[in-house]
C-alpha cells in the first residue's frame, strides 16, 4: 500500500465521519423548542420580578414628582398674585427664593 492510497483512504474516512457528525449535530441545533434548566428559569423569574418592582417604584415616584411639581408651581403662581407681579416681567429664582425682574434687552 502506498502513502497516496492511505492518504486517500483517510480523506474518504474523514469526509464520511464529517457527514455522520453533521447528520447528528445539525438537527439537534435546530430544534423548535430548546428548554432551559430550572436554575436558569429561576434566574429569569427573579430578574423579571426585580424589574417589575423597579418599574412600579418608578411609576410611584413619577406620580409623586408630578404632584410636587404642580404644588410648587401653584405656590409660585399664588405668590405672583399676592405680590401683584406679572409672569412676563418676573421670574421666580428657586435658589434665592425670590422673584427677579427679567431684564429685557433689545
């Protein structure tokens, strides 16, 4: 037997084995449903619960923020009326807690 003959036989056997592996592995990879482990399911469930809790907290804080912003603006508007100030002429400075005349430059 020559070296060339052995090489050809090895190549033929390699092709044959590659086809057998492909026939077994490829269908496994293309399953319609791939199940995950119970621990992976638990990880996902815990992450989803934490996400939902965070979303609910964000919604609650958003409502509080909106309410407080309206309350603040209402207080500023009532002070504008109390001191007979025009919104077009005065701006409330939240840092100084005072109304400042708006400089009108041409």
